[in-house]
C-alpha cells in the first residue's frame, strides 16, 4: 500500500506547508488538508499545488473551510460551524497521501477535541516538523511525548530552517527517532526549490516508508 502520512508541526508557522509540498513532490503523493482556517483565496492546498510540478498528485478538498485565520475551534465558532471528527474522512486514493494538519498537535478543533484526536482517528504515522528557535527542544519533546502517550506512530522528525547541530543532535538522540531530512532557510520558495529538496529527501523517504510497512 502506498504511504499515507500526516505532517504535524511543533507549533504554528513551522513550515508544514513547504514540507508537505516537498513530500508530495518526492513521493508524487496526493495532498489533503482536512481543515483550512483562513486564506481561502490562496489556501495551503493552492500553495502546495502551485509549488509542485509532477503530473500524478491529486489535491483533495478540505472537510472544513473556515474564513478566519484562527485556531480551528475559534474560526469555526465565528462561521457558526462545529467541527465534527466523524465528518472528517481521509480521501479514497490508491496513491500515496500527505495529510497536513491545521496548527500544532494540541490545537483545538472544537470544545473537546484536538488535532491529536484527529491524528488518532486517522491512524496514520506522523512526520513531525521541527524548527530551531529558543524553546524548540521543549516543544519538540512535548510533541513526541504526547504522541507516544497516545500510541501514535512517529515516522521521524524533519528539521525546517537554519540548522543548529547541537539542538538537532540532542532531539534525535533523546527521542531515538530518525531524521527524515532537513530543509534549509530559503529566501524564496519556488517549484525548483521544492524539486531540489524532493530529490534530496527521496532516498531516505523510501527507506522510511519501507520501515513503516
């Protein structure tokens, strides 16, 4: 079965969409963002579609499209909508699938359910996107811990942005998780940049997918 994976971040503005585009391009995978909060005129789905160039990937519609760029539970309340997990069903596809969350793992979807509850419902392994900043070790280890407490499979960690070797080495050694890859700080993100990182990450991704099957 082709790989189906979830892209989750250790917080907001971590680069999940860029990472998702790289994974979609590398695997020629389909893309799906279950919940889009704000930016409906240029959504994350639109961004990934614009940044990828293969002719295989399909882009599946969101389960919820919310008008405000807020936490999903708050954006849904403004739109007079309640996000219900049983209405969020992964698209049927014979292709690989990359699923991008809206925000971090503990972001609320409604008054009693979080993104991590959706991850558990979908039952797919997580690629955790980390970024080096003051506090990122704490945020990364907390994200790993909460997944493990809920028996959620972690495929590995992908570092996005400037490299800080001491931070990354500690995180990988402490968690025992593999490094899926690294995406450097780029001034402009273009399809060519996405393709370059896709080619760099593909051998490691293939090994990772084999280990998950």
